[in-house]
C-alpha cells in the first residue's frame, strides 16, 4: 500500500468522467431523440455541448447568483438552452421526452475497470461519491451500473458545488472522517487541487477519452498527487487491495 495513504480510511470519488463514461451514455440516449425531432447534430457533439453548460450553470449557485438547485434541475435547464440554441422549439416537445432525455445522466455505463476496481478498493476503504450529482441521480446511477458505494455524499449535502470547500468537508463530516483520513479520487486535476487545499490526500486516475478522441485536458497528473494510476484496477493494485 502506498505509504502516503497509510492513515486513510475513506476514498471519495468524483463520478462523472472518473467512474462513469458520461459522453457515451448521453450520446446513446440522445441519438433517437435527435433523429425523432430532426435535429442535425452528432450525438457525441450533442453530449459534449450539453456537458459544456455544466460548469457555468453550477457557477451560478457557487457564486450566490441563484439559490441552491439540484443538478437534475440544472441539467434540464441546460438541455432546454442547448435545444433552443439549435433552433428547436422546446415547447413543441412532449414533457416526457425531455424528462427522459434528462435522465440519461442517471443511466451511464461505468468505465470497464470501474466496478471491479471499486469492489476491490471497498475491501480496504470506505468508498462513496463526492460528486456534484444529486443523491437520487447517484442512487439510480449506482443501481444502473452496479457501483458498490458504502454511502452517497456530495453536493446535495452541502448545497453547493465542487470545488467549493463545503462540498468536500460536509461529505467527510457526514461520513465521520477528517480530511487527513480521506483521499479524493478524480480524473480532474482541479478537483484534486481543491481537495488537497483542505488537507485531503489525492489520487489521480487517468481518463484520456472522457471528452472523446480530441480531449486536451487532464491527460496527465499536473501535480505530485499522492498516487497516480491509469485505472481503478491499477489503483487497487497500488493500494494492495486484493
């Protein structure tokens, strides 16, 4: 086991991009929707465009420009904004179709190494998401993909979004761990930077195709994180989890 994590009893995970492949799942759900409504946009481009609205919408909450709103609410608003930007009259689309497409974010496949890797890590550590996802969505995502969490933590506990300190700290408090007893596991250097500033240990997991073949961010560990791995399976190996 890495000597840097000897005092760690809890691993908190980023989920979208680190544990699950949001791009493929959203594109899969979007393809029949785009065809049904004659929207001439590649499903993967649609997924990336929807995801591009993710951080700006959360920043409205982080900055105090709007009250707390769960991620499913933000995602639905972002979907309507995206469709309108492509000339789609959202009012002409049945509510059921819009709601079902929004729930695509609850039906995302884990990366191939994720479920087995989490199961191995769970033998030694308590594991839970520290995600910007809402609790109901994380629950559905876990059931859909077989993610073996011990608990579901994250933004809905703190009523703000990462990288705000409260999202990490409220999650750790709820789980009963101090920052020095916990590690943040993420494919995003910025997430780890925020966690390290609070005294958490840090684990980088490489996901070079999160945004597709032309991804140009988070292709390497930008800092000397406590552990860096190319998969959750490799992380389990490094940490001595059988």
